[in-house]
């Protein structure tokens, strides 16, 4: 194992071309770059007030080299980089890359072992493939959105962690890495069709299993994991802040009742007839004291009660601080690489801006080094 791989992570030596996008693709590239992949991010040229809105900034775009290429006139330049890459990441609507001359067919012709990762909401085919959409729309169609929120209100707008990042980014990363392993064994590349509707549906496997066994109702806030259970929900405290309660197992539930000074004999955990009054009682108890006082009450116990922190508080949390989960640098708090590797640790590297010629020379130099060794 080389010193370079020990320094830069388990994907050291892997080369990826990323076409600039919003949503799941930048996070996928960030994760792969943290793991050591050498990524060239292709962006459109910036022209004064019409410059591309760089929503990723120093956090989402960390660890990559950025190259400006006008794909409408210089697609051949992008293709020359793809010819030397292990994988491509793109998040355009189906057909856009084909119209630019950079679809799977010419790319795989130039590089037969290439993994071509495609990220969309609806997928590459199907009746909605050409329709616009966002995270919320994909959640809506899969059934996941209907299952979230209180029974007496419309489903809430959750953060885009579920569709964009859970159902999108993570499946794109897994699919691309799996296809790269296959390509290394077979010298044959392939297209990875990562669709958020597919990914979110896959993430929902547990709830489909619950429904099939009769253990899940389609009525919101009527189930074990959707806020229906009084011992698995959030509560407002005296100071207007909140605690999260996740006391699912009986022994954890007993610890919860001990902290709330309630008798187990009066509150049988799985007696659903008691759940409405149980929820009222828990809410009344939590409302008597501030959030942090409750956090101290349950500290050191297995009651599964934690304070609900905002972003700023999370950055100062003792546990996250001890692990270095969130890091400060260059005016921004950003997450550390995840997961963690014992022999080939990941690292946060800054973003770079290169000319096309500089990017080409860097990859050519690496090829010469690999050939020499």
C-alpha cells in the first residue's frame, strides 16, 4: 500500500469527471473526493452578472479541481477528460448529455471501461422522465411524504435529506462504486441510472414490510415510528425548545418513565388505548422544565432522550466535538468525511480552479507515474 493512499483515502487513484449540478451530484462528488478520488468538476463559463450560482461554495465543492468548459462549443475537451477517467457523474434531465454529444454512447466508445453515473429524480425512462421536479415531488410520488407529519395537518416540507441525499446521493455513490468494481474485473463499463424515486422507495423497504404484515397504517401519526407512539416523538419544554424521545425498547421505556417520575404500572407501553393520555401526560411533564434541564436529568441513562439542537448548537456539542464530526474553517462549519477508515483515512481538501490544460497535464502526469511504478 502506498503512502499516497494512506494520506488521501481508500479511493486514491480513482479519477472522476463531475458535471456541475445542484442537488445530489455535488454531495456525491464531495463524498468521493473526501475518500481520495481525483475529481475534475466541469462548470459552465462565468460571464459577469450571469455567472452560475455557486450554491455549493467551499463546503459542497471541496476536494475537487474546477475547470470551465463551454459544452455547447467545446464538448470534445470534456470528452478528452472522460477518456482518461474511471467514472462520470451527471445530473441533467434525460437527453441533455446526448444533445451535447456527451451521452453514454460516445463516452463508452472513447473509454470502454467507463462507469457513467446518471442522477435524476424520475429516472431515465417512464412517463415523467422529462418532467421537472424537486425533492418534495419525488417524496410525494413514492408514498414517503404522506407518511410524515401530524394526523391533523398537511404533510410537512422536510429537509431535502430524504430525496436528494438519501434516495439520490447515496444510491449514486453506491451504484458508481459497485460498477467500478465490476469494470475492474471485466474491463466493461456501464451506465448507472440512479433515480430518486427508486432510491426513496428502496429506503422505504421497512414500511412496505410493516404494511404487508399489518403492522403499519396509512393514517399519519398512528404508528410506532411516525409520532403516533408517545415514547417516540418530540416534546416542547418550558423554554420553548424541544427534546427528542426514542424510548422504543421496554428497558429504555422504563428509564424514560423513571426520569419523568411516572409509574410503569400505570402506563403499559404497548397498550394503544393509553397512547393519547400517555402523550398528554408526557407533554405536560416536559413542559414543566427547560430543555437543558431535561437533558441533564437523562444524562447517563439509556432513556433515549436528547435535546433537539439547532445548527449552531450542534457545532458546539461535546460528543460531536470529541469526534470532530463538524469542523470550522474558512468562515464555515462543515462536516468531516464519513464514514471513517482505519487504514486509509479520508481527508478534507480544498477546492481548486484549473485551466483545461492544467487539468489535462495533471492526469497525464499521474498516468506516467502509474506506468513508471
